[in-house]
């Protein structure tokens, strides 16, 4: 006779408002319970379901049985002299990914990962040398922000410590579109972390079809890893350029700005000694970015 297998508990972290409403409906509760749960998770930073005291006692008991708040596990923490903090988080099966907090006078920026490793093989990127392992789940992406708030000592009623979120850690965010977009929605949602769309930035190496798709799905700031002013050089440094060249990439960027009523797109450019740092490169770059269509 085989033993009964317990169903895994649902991780509340990373569920959208609609998904959470569906889940509480399965438990026989009304949609406003989902809003209460989101308030506890993101506004109060509470991970203990039993401590969510304004939830009805019987509903809370159901949640304890059927749900959990499962966070990434910290493997290692490093703190620099300027206050920068780096957390190495477990991705399971010996894998790991990173989250970095960068404090500045007028902001606190959290740089988060979207994948364990990366498949795009940019020549100057250390993550590319590790290869690609897997996409992070929405819960793991959202969990980085939740965990960093806790580790930085944020409490209810305090001013924000994390004012800006940048998807610029390990991985290519647009290659994990199905999990990254729901996470961004939670960052922006007034029932979630309630961060301004101009303070949530997605950085991409240039997956052109996904930029067009992103314009239809969510409104956040866009940053593009350009790193070269011409196709020949960029194809060496950023191999995705062989599939989607600079002209295609820029067209997608201007489309994104038009669709989302954005003010600007950030172009990232790593200066590599003797590779892309010559005066002619600067002149080419100036001509390239000056030609934005009206």
C-alpha cells in the first residue's frame, strides 16, 4: 500500500494580485483577503502567516496548511567599506546567484538577478563564463527585494532603503520574460512594493522581439547594453548582435519609448582598453544616437 503524498504548499511570494485572488477563492474566501495578504507581504515585510493578525482565524489556519512564504537562502554576505552589500543566494543543486545593494547619498539601488548564469556569452562578462543553468522563478526574483529589505533592517513606517531596482545582475532578463514581467508588476503595484516605474529598470543586451513584447506588457525604465558603436565590433563583444543588429535594436528602443510614453532609454557602454575606447568610436556613437527618428 503506497503512502499518501502531500501536495506542496503554494509560495505566496511572487503571486500576482489576480493569482492570489484565485488562490484565496479556492480556499472559499473573498478577493479582499488577497489584498490583505499582499499588504502583509510587501508593505509590512511579514513572512510568518500566523503573524498576519487581521486575517480571519479560520482563513489564517487554511493558509498555514496550504501556503508558505519561501525566500531564497543566503549562502554568503559581503559588505564593502562604502556600505555596498552583496548576497550570494542558493539556486539549489549547488547553484547560486547574486543580489547587490549599492547605497548612495540620494538613493539605494538594488541590482537583482533573473537567471542562474547566462547563455548570451558576452565576451567581457564574467557571468557568461559560468554558462547557463536555469531561469529564476518569479518568487526568486521578487524574493531578492523582499530579503534585501529585511537584511538592511527596513521596518514598517521607515523611509525606503531600496529606492531603485535594476534587473542587471546575473542573466538576461528578457530571456526569462515569463517570470520577469510578473515580478516587475509586483515591484510597481501599489499593493506590492509600490515603486515608481522610472525607478525600476530592466537592462537587456538586445533581444529585439522581446523589447517589442515588453512594450505591450509593462511600463518600466529600459537600459540597453550597447558597448560598441558599429555592428562589426558589437558582434564580437555582444554576440546577440549577429541576430539583431544595432539598427534593429535602436528601432525597438524608440518603439518602446513611444508605446510607454517614456522620456529616455539608457545605453550602457563598458570602456575596454584599446577595444572600444578610441576617439573614432566616440564619434561613431554620437552619430548613431543623434539619429533618433522624430
